[in-house]
C-alpha cells in the first residue's frame, strides 16, 4: 500500500525558515515527479514546486528565489527548504507524487502539514 507522509511544518515569524520533508513508501514503479502544493484558508490548492525525474525543478512565481526543492531518490523523499517566509505562505502544504506504472499515470497525495507564518 502506498503511503505519502509529510513532516516539518510548524509556526515561524516572517523572515524565518522551515524545511518540509515528504517520504513515499510502497511505490514500486518509477516516480516521475515529486511536487509540493499548498492551500491557504479559504483558497484553492495551488502549485508550489516540482522536482522531475530528470532533475528539472519548477517553482511558482510567488516562491521562486525563496524556496528550494530537492530530492533523494534512494529514499523516495522530497524536501522543500523555505526561506524568507511571509505571512502569505501560511497554509497546509501537500506532497504530490506522480508515478508511471505500465503505461498508466498514478498520483498520490499526502495528508498535508501545516505551515503558519506570523507577521
């Protein structure tokens, strides 16, 4: 059974840093991409960052230059280093795993980890 578990959330003041981790277990096929999304209160879930299997990284404009996504394939783990945090970064951060299995694309989500940034 596939499990996706995030950790590392918490409360910080503006300008502070947090590092999120997400580990996927039970996946036996190739992981195409490992992504982070977030959802602020009363808003829709939005894309934050992507780490693709070839090493490509993509960031949303709102976090580019402040957040860094990295990946440890041996551990099926993706990290999100968040620096210079702002109150608008507050939300639940979700890990999203995209897997290719026998020609089919499968996606898995974690349960989310709360990040709160106070001014």
